[in-house]
C-alpha cells in the first residue's frame, strides 16, 4: 500500500509540474508549515482570489485573517483530501508577473499535511489545487477568447470599412467615366457649334462688308 501511494504521489507530482503545483515548507500565521502551491499563468490576483473564495465556499464558511492576509476555514470536510475527516484550511493568494499563486496549508488536527506524513492526503491536496487551477485556467482562456473575439470583430469592422471605401471608389470611377463620356459628347457638340458659329460669322462679315460698301458709295453716283 505504501509503495502504491508513493507511485500515485509521484504521478500526481509529475502532473503537477505541468499544472505548476509544488510542495514546500512556507511561513504562514502559525509559523513555517508544510504547504502546497499552484501557479496560475495569466490570472491576476483579483481573478485568482475571487475564484478561490468561491471554490472554498462549497466546503464551508471562508473567513479572513486580515493581519496575516490569510483565508482560513475551521473543521470542514473536504472528501478529496481527508475523506470523511475534518480539517482546517489556511491559504493565501499572491500576485506575480502575469500570474498568481495560491498557497494552501491543511491541518488535519494533529499535524499539517505533507507527502512525508500523509501521502494520501497530500495527493488529495494536489488534486484539490489542480481542480481549482483548471477552473481559473478556463477563466483565463475565456478572457483571452473574449480579447481575440474583440480583435476579430475589430478586424471585420475594418474590413467592412475598406470594402465600403472600395465600393465608393468604384462609384467615383463610374461617375468620372460618365462625366468623361458626357464631356466627350459636349466636345463634339461644341465643335459643331463652333463650325456653325464660324459660318454665321462669315455670313455676317459679308453683310458688314456689303453695308460698308453701300455706305462708301453714297453720293458717288
């Protein structure tokens, strides 16, 4: 049984490497104690903390030690960690660079859970944190999806503007072509009118010449 639990713990720790779960001695309100920690990439403290509090509420009342900036739950049953037994949970949430870390301490009444003293409970604590991590990761990815969808929406909007501009440019071209066609027709008409006007001018010039000649001949006969 001991060997099997060791293998299971090793398997969970292997998985936890991917999930960024680790086990160490970390100082909390009661001093240095065995703890379990999970890193959540992309989650700010607000998201990690609110999700953590909601996650814990399923198991009982969550209280806060404001001085230690530490959450705690007393005499709660978390089947994944200790089966039917009662435990005290202590936790903190820290914000890092583009990530947050949740630290968890589990007091089973006689000691703080660690893989050295209670492998089965340690495996449960790792699983407990990993399940929480999956919830937060879904939220992180959900936020990323929203951002990508907004970017897609923006690109589609920009494309629509470009398509409208393209349509307007084609309409401008058609209007310009129609204007050129009309101008070409007007040029032909203008040239014809010029010829008519020149003919009229020529005829009028002859009339002026004739009248001038008549004027000059007055009194000469």
